[in-house]
């Protein structure tokens, strides 16, 4: 399974791969993202904004609906759409696949059934530029939007930053 996840990640554009790795470092608290990812003042500002946007991530993990009751869904989906709209507005994730890959790791497998709805809701918001909105919404396949069920298998591959290694 990990090899399939690695292949999927390798198929993403370089900017998507970089954003996913940085987002995992911030969202999972794996390292000091400023030291690792902040090459410029603009990037440091973006990282600071992402730390703020991800501050509810731990709460969000605990809010993943277990029974599917409307109250559970309302509390979860509102926070999820807010966080999703932040990530999509950065214009570093250009497809549902890249978004799903990131959020399965940030939130866990239990959140999979709610990801298409959050993605569509956030991508349709006016905070997303019209051209980007079109690209994002067209990236959601009919199969993903209408899936009758979702795997409960936890992700096994979590990409990380790797220093450039000089070719021998």
C-alpha cells in the first residue's frame, strides 16, 4: 500500500509535493517549519498564516463524525471548510487528489467520506479566484464525488523534506 501512496505522491506537481510536505510538518508538528521551509520573508509570513489556520486541527480530529448525526456533521464540516479554503486559496494544491492526500494524513482515514464535500464547498467560495475555482472543481471525479463507501485503512506514507543530495 505504501508504494501505491508513494506513486500517487510522485504524480503530483512539484509545488503540490512541497506544499503537502510543509503542511504535514506544520499540521503534525514534525519540526520547526520556519527553519526548514522559510527561505524568504514572504514564505515566513505564509508559514505563520498556516500555523494560525491549522490551530484547530487537533480539535477537528476529535470532531470527525462517528454517528453521522447532523449536529456532529455541522460542527465538523464548518471548521473543515474554513481550513480547506485556506489551503486552496494558497493555490499550491491544484486537484482533489492532492487535497485528499494531504487531509487524509492531517485528519486520518475517518475523515475520508467528508473530504469531497469540504473540497467542493471551499473550492466554490468567492475567496478562490474564478480560474482556480474551475480547475479545482473539475479535478473532482464523479467516482470520488459519488463513492458508495470509503476505505478505513490509515495512510502509511507520510512524505518528508529531504536535503538535496549531491550526485555521486
